[in-house]
C-alpha cells in the first residue's frame, strides 16, 4: 500500500512540475520577452519562418555574369483569419477579378485553413508594394519573397547550365534531408551537378503575429533569427560568346557541338539542339507548359552532346592510323595501295567515286580519306585489337563528367557479333575501319578524342567549373579533377597523324573552312544513317602547332561533313582564338549559309530490322548543296559504305 502511494506522489509531482514549466514559459513569452520589445499585444504568437538562401551565381570564362537571382513576390492567404469583406479590396490591389480572389481563397481553404498558402505568385513589385501598404487592413494576408534564376547573356547554354525546378512529391522522397516540398532544385547540367554547393543554407526568422495571423514585428528584435547563407558562386570554363555563336549556327538543325581546352579539359562550349529557353523555368511553370515541353516530338530536353550515339564516319580514321603505327602494321614512310575498290569474299567495298590514289603513306591516306586504305588496315587488325584500343581512346565508356547523363556508345567485340549475327566473318567488321557499321560514339567522346589528337596523347577530364567562391568569406576552391588519361602510343606516331590532319585543312576536304591566318588540323566525316539522310561530322584542333581548342561537331541528317559540321567548328574555333570572325567573303558566306540554308532534313521512320545473317549499311542519297563543292564530296555507290568528306 505504501509503495502504491509513493508511485502516485511521484506521478503527481511530475505532472505538477511539467505544468509549472509550461506556465513559466508562457509567462516568459507573454511577459518578459514582450517587455523587452515594448510590450506584446494580447493574443500574439511567435511564428517561425524559413528564409530562402540565395542560390550561387554563375560566371563565364571571362567573368561575365551568366546567371544570378531575381526576387519574386508571392501573396499568401490564411483562410482562417481572412475577412471575406476585404476580398474586393485585395482584388483591387492585385488587379484581378473578385471571383479570382474567392477561388484562390477556396483553394487555400481546401489545402489547410490555418496555414498560409501561396495564392498569387510572381506579382510585380508595384503590386506587391500596394498590398504591403494595406496589410493592416487585410487580416489573413501575408507575403513571401522568393528568388528565381535570371539569365544575362545571349548564350542559352540550356543543356550545359541546366535549369532549376520545384521539387515534386515524387522527387522529394529521393532527396537528402533538408529539402522540403516547394523547394527549387537543380535538375540538369551544372545546376544539378553542383546542387549541394549552389543551394546554400536556409535561414530562420522569428516574427510576432496577432490573432488575425498578421505579422506585427520581429520577435526579440531579431536576436533569435538565423540569417541564410548563400550558395557558392561558380566560375566556369564556358566561353559565352562562342556558345552564343554556335547556337546561332545550329538554327534549324539537330545535333551537338562540344569544344574543349585540349590541355585542361575545360569545356568551352556545349551545344545540343533542339534546345529550350532556360528562362522558362525562372517563372512558375504550369503543368500544361511542362507536359508540352516533355512531349515535344523534337525532344528539346534531350542532351545530344552526351546521350546520343553516332557512327563516327571518317573522323575514325586518325584512330585507325595511330593503332596501325603503334602495333607495327605500318610505318610513317611505308606505302600501301589505295585502289578504287577492295574485295572481301564476294563483296567489293569501293572508294569515293572509284578514285585510285595509287600507293600512299598514312598521312596521305588521311588527307584524301582513302576508304580502301583503311579497309586493308582493318582486315589485318583483329577485332580484339581494335576493341581494346578503342577503349584506350575513351570510347565505349562514360567520360569523367559528373552530373550529366551519358551514353557509353557502342564498341563491339566478338561476343557482341556472336549475339547479333551468330556466324560472322571479316565482311561484318571491315566497316569498323572507316567508322561505320555496328559502332557509335558521343560528341563528347569525339571532342575528348580530338583533344588527345592535338595534345599528343592525353585524354583530358572534361569539366565546367574552374573554381567555386564562397559568397561571404570569398574563399575559393577548385574542383578535384582526375588526371588526364595517357594513351600508350608513341608521340612520334601522333606527329604523323597530326600532319595528315593538317593536310586535310590545307589540301583536303577541310580546305574550304580553314581559319584565316591560323593553321589547324581536322577530319571530316559523313556517317551513314539507316533512318534518313547522312549525318555530318567534323573534329578539329587549332592552332596546329600548339592547340588551344579542340572540337567535335555532329549535325544530324545534314549530308557531307565538309558542308555542315566543318564550317560550324571552324567558325567556333576562330571566334575563340581571335574574338571575332574575319570579314572575308568566305567567312561571311558560311555564316549566312549555315543560318539560312543548312538544315537537318526530317528523319525517316526506322526501317524494319535487317536479317541477322547479313549486315546492311543502307546508303542514302545526299541532298544537293549550293556550297563550294569539295573535290571529294561525291557519294560512293550503294555497294560501298559512306566515308567522307
């Protein structure tokens, strides 16, 4: 019995203690704290509000501001405290119909009658100011200031920079702690890759509100507030003028362009078209607008620079030349036939317009882009050798670029051909020697490959960010990048291939687009496409002796490499190296023609799958061109795969 009484006394004591504690806290809130603030109005309460942190800004290579934030104003309604008789006043201040206020009020009531609901988003500053002046007359009306992205240059760079979008409930479940419904988060590009650095840390603000839910003043003069900390500002490798030029040259086209610093891997430009205007997401995006963007048949959200795989065409021939030199199949001075056609079994693989270049060296084979020369190289090379060296050059695998969705491409081996064709012979693989057949690479992989060709054998790590700067301390930090991947090829062999690529620009298919007064090296390619017109490709580095830029350009269904992709790359390189485009008739001609005439023709529906017993390259007829015709721009016959210019 005594034990029972003891327990009752203990429980009673705990209950009394808790009530005393709560009572003291109530006295503190209503009395002492109010006294320090000049008195707290009867019935006031303390409300904790989150304060959004400023998202980090982005700057271009020359420190030009690319992206920062602008304030937007949102009017919130708390139905429990709203006086319906004040509806006409609020409607007049907002410049909307009375019925709109009633509808928004009902929507807020359906969500939660006791919590402020964003009801009028992105009101103008003048409208916000009018409402703010009359808040004392509008119980249940409050406001919020949000920050949205603002873009400052002509470069959209939609797939490079990415965009910021509100988190939906499905996405929120997979986000780390600290995110709430309604927060805005980087969804693609740099905005996504560096989300943790750019978003900053939210602050906290304590305010007194009266019985009508209207803010009275700061609680304790703001001494209990926690200020927000803005996100890091990012200084990028992107050249906004080159980017804007490239985007203007891609009007009416599908494809991609990637330009790199061949030494560091800094991405100078990344274009994917069709694209979208990132400022669309600087406003509230309606469900209908978002669904329209996602369902657009042109697929503007798709990043062709990193996610699309294309046959490399003749841009693959420098790779074949390097492997042949390194493995001892050829020497720099050795000559091999470049006949009009080359026969394997009962099939004849023909050269361009059945040209016969006689016996030529590797450098000459690159200059004239001889198919039959590289057919012979591929026939002598085993598929395993070809496959393993392709991996050494970074193909068939993701490029070290965090935060971007990538396609690995296709670098087939014997197991692939076993699965696809069962029984296969050299006739199935010989097309690989000229970048055709069962293989694909991405524009980003091609640009990294072009950089390695220019710098003598180092695959640099592509990246966008040079440094990140803390907004308050000014402390700067550089991203941790992997070292360049060395390609185990003798540097002298790179010299031979560089010479051949230089001759492409002086005497070969690139002579029409050489940069005035700046020697360069490049390789055109025209890749067969079974679903429409051929793809136009080009790789390049410049200047030839000490490269500062390396590029890869792909224009889908646009025909010859020399008449679509090559002039785009050449103009981009000139803009980067000189800051302008020469005022010559040739350069002005290319700018006008690319913007007004060159287009990606509509893509045809994919044909039915070919029989696995026989690969079918499916050569298409190229469209007529009004450009200066390169000497080797005629198409091969249907029995020979596409190879150039």
